[in-house]
C-alpha cells in the first residue's frame, strides 16, 4: 500500500467539525438513526448493544471496548438486543445535533448499565471521492484488535475522561481526538480487514494505490491510462482490468470524477474566476469542462456557482 493513499483519499473531505454524545442506557431501549451526511462513530464503554440495518443482514453485536465506524453515516438501529421492535427515532432523543456541541443521553426502561460514546464527524460531502463511498457501510474493530493498535486504543481510552473535563481547550482536544480515531480506524481496516470490500483492497494494492495517489493528488496532470499504468508499475491491460475490478470504475472515469469534485470546491470558494477553473483541474478547453460538468451534475458551472449565492 502506498504510504499516503489514505491521506489523499481523505484530504478532499475537509473534516470540519463534530457533535459528540455520551449515552447511558438500561433495560429495554433502541434508537433508529436515518442516513446522515457525516461519518458516525460508536465506541462501547460498558456492556453491549446491537447494530441493525433492517435490510435482512445479520445484526452486529458491539461489546465493551469495540468500535464501529460508519464512514458515510448509513442509517441503522442501535439497541440493547437484536431485532429491537420499538426503536425511538434519533431525532426524538437528540433533537439538536449542532456541530461543535455535545450532549449526554439517558435512555431505557431501567437504571443504566450500558455506556457508549457516539460522534458525528462532519465533512464536505460535495468533495466525497467515489472510492470513499465504496468503503464498507460499517467497519467494526473489536477490543482485542484495538489493543494491538496502541495509538488508536490509547486515544479511545482517554476520550471518556477528557469529555468529562472542563479544562481550557478540552473541546478542541476532544475534536482532534475523534478525528484521530476516525483516521486511525480506517488505517487499521486497510491493514487488517481488506477482505471487507474491494475498495479496501484497492487502497492496499501497491499498484492501484499508487495510481490513486496520482489521481487524487495530481489530478490536473494530463494523465492517460498508459501513464497511470506506468505509475502503477503494471501493463496497461492488467492495470485497467484490476483498477475496474477493485475501484468499480475505469481509470479515466475516476480521474474525471476527481477533477469535477475539485471544480465544485473551486466554484464554492468564489475567489477563483470561472474561466480559470478548467486549466486548474486539468482541462485543456472550457467547452470540454462545461460538457463534463453538466453531464455529471445536470447543471452548468456558472449556474452551480450562482445557486450558492445568498438569495
């Protein structure tokens, strides 16, 4: 695996803020969360809970010390037992989840015997790489695996006590700690759980990960399938076949998607002239850029920028 492929995958997301909560539950309880526009973490401090996607897949048990990461906030239920019937909507339990704030939640029919930390990490969804969306909808790291990752385990263990503090700067410390947990958890999954999805295998594959770093970091270069294959150290045919199998897209299509994601970021910025954007992201003609942007987002770059302006 190329050393910094994970950094290049996450860099466009621009992690910005967090909402976190400490949950205390007892007896019968269950909460149903909807699809969210952020990454979600659940870390079990004591007892257990069950994650259920309600799509026929088996529930996932989280025991004390286990960590679950939902990279793009897939809707799920978490409850004291599998197949919980009466799950409360998350919005009724936590009406406000304002980024930069926190809360303590007490739930259930009996005094609490279960405790967990939850966090929502907000990022720029418009810049979400296609490969990021291809990650598993949930990554579960068990306690025994976490104990073999000293930095990740140590950060998780310190979070509960840091959250309880009111010392100067503790809010920033917690924010950075959750961000670190998120990145370290994905790194651990890349190193130890590649069988979970082709996307993890792509990030782990020496040649494909090298080409992905080239696409994510140097998207403006005039790449061709041949030059990307050389970057990967593979023949053109083997590279194209392997890339499509693991990434789920052709190299050319993936490069186009990366360029257009950057175009949206530049259009949102507002400080870059519209006419300068095509060359900034690797297009040699304005017409080609406009056609590609319209095909991808069903609007023109000018209309997209105009829609972002306050009414």
